[in-house]
């Protein structure tokens, strides 16, 4: 059959038959990854934490070899955490996530009154020594990720911040 012969009306009819003969399986659809993703814009944090000590230098007391150093009741201990490279609001989210993980509240800054005394004798092997009060703290390593089209996690930043707990600790030289 010659498709190009015949009247103009015949050409249209033959062309129409050809279009209808295209199998449905030949229709191409967009991959599902191009579908609308409801998670786009969501922000996720992953954290890991390790315990550390944050001292309050203002409570440090020095003494000579053989002497006993004491931090007494009633002293105030203030320690500050570190949130370099992140905002206070973002640090709050990270500390909240880490607090749930370790089971205690972690904050950037914490002030406590010492509710007990600590004494330490400077060993004879040291010419001088010191003691100080501080807080039990956590070093929190975090990764911030955002879901971007088409439903892909994009790493926005990673970092480390330090937050304190209310638990008072003592240390010495």
C-alpha cells in the first residue's frame, strides 16, 4: 500500500490508523525519582558524643608540695561550652538530641553551686599542684543533612560542639 497516493482525505485516515497502532508499552513515563517528594526541605541531625571535663579556671587553687588543697561548699562553678561554627538555635537542637542519647541534659553554659568539698594532697614528687571544680561535659560530633530534590540527602555541614551537664566534677594536676 502506498501511503502517499490517494486523496488528502485518505492520507489523513491512513496516518490516523498508524498513530492508533502504537502499542501502549512504548509510552515512556518519568522515573519515580522525579515524583514529588514530601520530605524536601526536612533537616536531619546525626550525633555521636564522648564524655569530657570542662573546668572553671576561677575555682583553681594552687599549693606547694605536701600541702592539702580544698575546694569548699558554697563556691559557684560556671563553665561554658563551645558552639563555634553553628548558631545558638542549631546548637540547642544538637544538644537536645545528644541529651536524649546519653540520658542527661547538656547545655552550652551551666552554673552550679558546689554542694560538696574536695581535698587533694600535692604529692612530694611535685613542687606545686592545683585543684579545680568543673562540670562533666560531652563533646558532640554532628552532621546536618537536608533533603533536596529529588529526595536526596545533602550534607550541609559537620562539626563538633561541647556542652556541659549539671554534674560537678573535680580534677587536679
